[in-house]
């Protein structure tokens, strides 16, 4: 119902301005009370939406949308995994509309992976609000593409999901839409810097809704919710819950798109990127753990094992591989700590920071290395060779691994006594190719165990790029590159001398044994002729000079 020009907000006949008095009939008062107590009733009777086929129409909620709305009302933390085009945004708008009209001073942040998408959601809220009866509306104070303020004190803002979007604000409801599509660095920065502030209140609600997009932070939040490692209530929408979507619709959709696309966008499966270095099947079988301690950005998954005379334990050997950035909040400087005492090698600690200065980074590495039994340290020296030089010259760290590059030979680990030795590895196309190849083998043959979620997430977006591998657009590979460094070193001769076992030989033997298990035994054809054979020491030998069908067989066994 339109309001008069003098009572409207900025000549919008669908909105009333703040301070306008409304006379309620007894029926309207009863309806107002009923709507305030029942959000589903309010949404289905008074909320209008735009349908692509029917235009402006009442919001006829499906059963799963009603359940979704009730979850939002009754829980502080809700995470929803859903396919595309299921009305998730409309359902969320219905909840926000009810909350801001019937509860005073509700501060709401609508955040999405893009600011334009967040503003589109706010536009849906505004459309629904404009089509409410005047007696259900609150007077409007502010009404634009990015902000809404009502006279009951409720406010809404729309912005992209970033660390600056809601910093310093006090919010009652934070809605994160399509959170799986927020770039990894922004998602982590948001949760590390902003989320603790907005979740510290006793009544603040956090609503996360998204279609899956690989094994990223949304995947971790969902997994933790399902496994009851967090307070989030998980809610999953399956494509079959939408009327009209049956097996025939599924087959048609797959024909017109692809099976992989259908699985990710409609089956809501957490699929990694295609063409990843490590096979998708293997990635889906990996299991991450929560760190047992955090110390200045160092995530510790296993404490160092020290010598224990009573248990006859020896100090475990550890290795640290370091990827150095420029420390300008772009790429991150990172290192991984590995237990190399035995195979399978294990990742036991991870450090990652985009802001640490190259001047301070050597001290962080030094402290971690000393903590892990004076671990062997290999530093990538492409961007900042000063990090390795500081470890060597200023901190006088003895277990810094050197790399020999003399006589135009390929780079190789060295004790560091010959000429042509540098203080770390210069990553070149050839060394990266070797490292990537070795890393794939180590993980897929279970010779390297990964436990860190960030590492796992980066592996799912570490994909083929021209003639090499790199993080896909919008993703990072800083921690993965520490694995590439380690994989390059793990098959080096000097590394084998340190750990006192030959990983390359173990892999070869494992491959040979696997081939033996999978190969059918050779067939022996008996033609009835006698052969000169002799038995010696329990072995059967063919006499020299026999060139019949058996000779090839015995020669192959001899080999």
C-alpha cells in the first residue's frame, strides 16, 4: 500500500519516513503480533519476491526453507551447504527482514565474496521491504545501495568479505554468503582478525551459506561442524529437495554441463581443482589435524622427541624447508618442519606469515630449528638470499644445508666444503620439476604424511600451469613450495647420509613388489621333450648349451 507524498521517504511511495504515526486496526494489531512471533507465517503471507517466470509474487516457502529459517532463529552459529538456485539467499533475506523489523537495534552485516553480490542481496531485502504493508514497516532513516537504517535502530550494511569491511563494528547478525568463493588469503585474514571480534558477543549470530568450491576454509568449517568440533549447526540442502528436480532433470543437467560440474554445484561435493599435482582421489583421502599448540604463528602438531635414557629413545631427526617471500603482505614466508627419523616422513609443524620482515624471519627459523633438535634447514634463496646468509653468518647456525652448483652440474645437497657452494637452493624450472615429481610420489605412496589444513588446502589448488605446477588464480602455494623443497632434498645423496636410509631404493623396491603382485606368472609350455636339467642346492638349473623353450624362461628368472 502506497503512503502519501508527505509521509513517504524521499518521494518513494512504497516507503514511509521515520516519525510517521500509523493507526492500527484491531485486526492489524493481532496480525502484527502473530508476525512478530512466527517468522515463517510472516514470510509466506507478507513477503514478496521476484520470480523469473511469474514476476512479483508471494514467497511460497518449500519445507527445507522453513527448516532453514527456523535454524537461523534458534541458533547462534549456522553453516549451510547447498546447491545453486535453491532460494538460499531469499530465505536468508526473509530471516533478516523479520529480525530487523520486529527486534530493535539489530546491526546486520551482509558480506559476500564480491561487494556487488552483497549489494544485490541488500537489494532483495529492499524489494521485499518496499512491498510490505505500511503498518508492518518501520520508518526509514537511510536507504541506499549499501546501507539501510530503520527508525527502530536496526541497520544493515552490504560489503565484500574482507578484514576491513566490518572491523571495529558491533554486529548482532553477520551473514556470509558464498563464503567458499572468497579468496583463501582474504578468508583466513577475515577469520583471524575480524571474526574473533564479531563472535565475542553473547548473542551475535554468524550465518554462513555457500556452494562448495574445493577444500578451503569453508570445507574446514563445514567438516568441523559435522564432526562436532565447533558450535556451528550444519544444514545441508540436496538438489532433490526442490520440487521438479528428479533423475530426468539430473541427467539433462549433466548432459548440458558435465558430471564434475554437477557434482560440485548440485551434489555439493567438495571437489578440488582439476589437474592437481597430487591425484584427486588421494587428496580426498588425506586427513588434517588441529594443532596441539600455536606459538607466534607456528602451528605445532607434534612436539619434538628428545633423548630419553629410561626408554632408550634417541633424539629424532628433523628437517625444515623454507620458502621466503618479500614480506610485503603479498605472498607469505613459510616453512614446514618434518620428522625424518624414519619413513613415512611426517609434517610436525608449520609456519606462515605474509607480513614478517626478511630481517626477522631468520630468527624465527633459528628458534624453531633449535627447538626441533637442531633441525637441518634448507632455505630457498631466489627472493631473499639474505635470510640464509643471516642464519649462516650472524646466527652461526651449523645445520644449514648447502647446495653445490660447480662444474655446470645440477644443484645437489652438500656438506658445504667445496667451492661453488651456496647457502640454499635456488629454485629453477629443473629443480621445481624434480621436487614436484618427488612430492607427488611421496604423498601418493604414503611416504610423506601431511597433517596441516593450510597445506592440504593449497594442495587442492596446486595445478598444472604450462610446463610446471603453481597455485591457481586466487590461491596460494607458499606452504606447498616448502613440500616441493623437501621432496627435492629427500632423494639427494647427502640427505640419505643424514637419515641413514635410502628413500629412492625404498620406493623402487615398493614399486617392484607392487608390479610382482599385479603381474600374472609366466606360462610354461610343455612339449613332451626332455631337457638336460640338474638340481643343486635345492635350485633347478638348465644345462649350458640348451637353446629350447625353457632356456629363455630360466634366463629370465636368473636375471
